[in-house]
C-alpha cells in the first residue's frame, strides 16, 4: 500500500517495450498512478534484464540509476527501487522510506519479491480456509459445547485418571488399570470387612482400629485369591507374612454369620476362618476380630443407603450395593482436590492426597466441583446415575502414611462446602443404570455427560463457576 501511494512513474520510462529499468521519482510533480502487484513484478523483471545487459557489456554510464557506487557519481533525481525489495541488513525503518538515495538491486531481487508476494497470497488463503473450517466445526458442535463456552473456552475431555478397588472395607486401596463394573460395585470391591468379637463393624473412625489402613489387600489369580500384606509397624516390629485366602473356598465352605454392614444390622456374611482372624488381629491389634465377607448372591441382600441430610432423591431405590457405606461407586475429580489444596495452602495448611477420600473413579477435565452438577454420565461403556453427594467424615482427617490426625481437610471444607444440614461434601455417589452386563472401565476412558441436574448445576454456577 505504501509503495503504490508514494510512487509516481514517468511515461517514457514505463512505456511498453522499453528496455530501461523502472525509475520512480519521489519528488516529481508527475501525477501519481496506482501500481498493482502484477505491474510491479513486470517492471522489476524488465529492470533485472536491463541490469544484466549492462553488466554483460561492461559499459559504464555516468549517473546511471542502478549499480552506481562511485563516490563522485552525480546524485540521481529518481529513485530506482523501493526499500521493500532492496537488500538491507535489517528491515527498513519509517525514516528510510523517505530516503531518496539510490540502492543497488541484484538480478535475484525480483524473484525474491515474487516469492514474497506468492507467500502472502498463500498465507492469506490458508487463513481464510482455516477460519471457514473452524466456523463450520464450531457450529456443528455448539449444542455439545454450550457448557464449556459459558466458562470462556473449549473444555478438555474428561477422562478416567485413576481406578481403585477396596477388597476389604476400611483397608488400603488396590490401584488397577481396568475394572469390571457390576451392579453393586467394581468386581472385588468391598466384598469383605472386619468385625469385632461382637460382630460390630470395625473402621478407622475409631482410633483403636486405625491400623486397618496399613493392611494392603490384593485380588489375584482372576479374582480367586485374596492376598493380604501388612508393613512392619512400631508395635509389631516386623511385618506379618502375607495371608492368602481362597475366596471360592470361603463362599462354598465358610460359616454363615450375622454381622453389621455399616448401618444395616443382621446382614448374612461368610466368615473367612480362624487363620484370617489371627492374622488380622496381629496386623491391626484389634482383639478378637474376624474377617467376614459376601457369600452367595442369595444370602447377601443390601441396597443403597439414602442420606436424609443430603436431600438427593435416589434414582433406583432397590439398587444393590456391596459393603460400601451408601452407594456402589464414588466419583471424584482431581480439579476439586487441586482447589481444596489451594484453599488449604491459603490457610497455611498442608495439602492432602486423594487417598483421604477413597474414591473408585477419579477423573480429570472437569471444572472444580463441577461433578456436583452431573445427573447422568457415561464412563467408558458404562452409564451411571450420578446420585447423592458424599458427605465427609473423620476418616478424611487421618494421614494414610503416619496415621496422624488433625482437623483438616474438614475444617477447610466447612468454609465453602458445608450445606445447610452440616454435610461437607467431596465426591458424588454413582449407581449403574439397570440392564448393563459387567462391562469394563479402563484408565484413560472418557467420561461423557449425558444429563445435568439443573438445580444442582445452578447451585454450582452460583458458587464456583
């Protein structure tokens, strides 16, 4: 644009067929004309040809416009080339645009100029095509991205980052890469528990039972064997040898007992035998404890437990559940943990890890606390009702490594996550939609939102969005 606006051409120099180089006079009163890109390229080609003929002839022309380097050469009154096509050690400044001194053009310069023009055309075309393609893609996905656009951008995919199974209730987690989703929980999840000599459920909520966290269960050999290990502690000095339990023998030959399952009394379970009882007592220090677990499906009957303080209507009241507290599955989000740890740091408190909350499925990609707003999701091939918010208890205040206790993270959760009836929530309970047959979920599977709970979504947006 600046070249066309500041250049004027003499007719005799620009006449068709002229073999003289294009000469432009910045100070000439000659009326200016518009120069297009093709005309510039044409004139530059003629200038290059003329320069080559002069160089080949060896003639010296005093005051010639192109190629004069003599100190005593007369100052020309015409400028041969715009700085845009000259060879300079750096880009021209605004001051140089007004410079009228001659500049030497090599025969290759017109080609460079043509290449620059071609590149500009190609780049502009690419930008137009890209914007058109992006606009088409945006319009086709506008319905599915409405939630992400409301937060100012395209959200990353929500994926499964972690899967956990807890073979023995209140003991350590078993990290897995894939798990089979059954109606009452992941296969092998919370199928056993520890009770005292009176048949009362033992959990680390009671300080006397906190060593349960140190017991590490594993399900091996295709789900046939339960293997328990325990690291050495300050009390027992050395670790107990691993305990191996044949689960098939327990189901077929184990004694049927009546025990408490969370808040459900009189539940029929199978006793895992004296060897398991002695090993567990040695590892945990719980006197007279027994290991009991789910036997046949016709013996064990228990359904999801509604927390009246949450006020969340159950999607399937008769949905079966393992020995878990309330629901078959617990979903948590890594971004919510990050936000909690940020708030802990602001209060001068130490960060906590996800083990404090004992989830089955941990996902990444949600906004902090966005899991509150979900009503129905598909995790890999499995569809779930996102049912009840999970109110947290003193179990979250116990450090899993040193077993130390403190007020956190409950104290910080109370500052922004406590609801009207005192529930301090972290995570959402899931119930699998009926009619699905033992499908596998793997780490890396995507979680798709099928439906939002509009009331909870409005509450989440008001507090966190």
